[in-house]
């Protein structure tokens, strides 16, 4: 899956222990054994349950957004690459679902579809991302699932040591910069500080979060 060239910001850090071995197929975001899930997050504060230990609460200024329900309806018929949706039963669980921003549970019916996040946002905003438009694989429930809790989802897919790419886009859909982030063992994985830095640029309209290993889109946040 291609992506436009951009400069990533790196900061010196101490050597880290080797990451836990994934047990999933290469087309997926790195999979770890399904976590024990806590209660749904409340509006305002952010709680995370993917990190080991008791859930912690922190101020949540940036809200992660799932794929819009209307777009999901279309993707469950024909995806953004023009391919038909092919549901299957997930025997393992742990796939990062972009429809409800949680990991799948064993036995759920899911699908791997091609999704163009910037194109879909541009259709709403009237922007023209031009060559920055791209598409890639995402997991969704094969049928309507209701999305994240009405109170707002927790910051999803947070695992200490995981690598995430933050891509910044302006109101025209052009890349404004990016950052490679290694998630910490903090409750938010270090996301909040990175997002504060991203949105400190007044020209940044939205930020895409991607898995660094495969480049897969995970979720987006808007100003």
C-alpha cells in the first residue's frame, strides 16, 4: 500500500525491549491476545483499558472517530477499491475494527475491505486531496454494529511499544507533516501530547492514525 512521501519527526529514545511477537497474518495490524475489556468510556474524560493494570482517567481533548455509518453501509456492499465485501467468521479475535473502534471477539462476523479515509472526508468537506488520496485495508463488522458507545469511544488500540504514525492534513487535504510515535505505558500511550503538538499548527484540520508496520489506517481525529 503506497503513501505519499513525507518527513517524520523522530526523537531520541532509550533502546526498547523487542516487541511481543504478533500471531496474525501480515495484512492485519499487529495482533496481540484479545484484552480484557472494561466499561465504556464516559464523555469528557478518557479511559483506556488496553494497557495492563487498572484503567486510568485523563482529560480527553481529542475524540477518535470511527468510519461513518453511511459509509460503512456502502463498504459492506462494495469497498473503495470496487471489490465486493466478503464476510467471514473471525476464529481468533483481535482484529482492529474501524466501525466501533475495538478489537473483534472470536466468532464475530467481520470483513476486510478497502477504505479511502481522506477521499471520504473530502466528499464531506469539499476538499480535493489530489494525489494524497489513498486507500487501504481495514476491518469492519460484516453487519451493522451500532458503532462505539454513545458517550464516545476510549482512545483505541493502545499498547505500550506499538508504533503509530500520525499524519497531519490541512483543510485542502494536503499533508502538513507527520510523526512516528512509539506508544508508552502511560494510560493514553503518549497520544495526547502528540496530538496537542499536531493541532498546535492552526492549519491542521485532521490527523490520521496509522499502524507503522503495515501503514493501515486505524482512526482519525478532527479539529
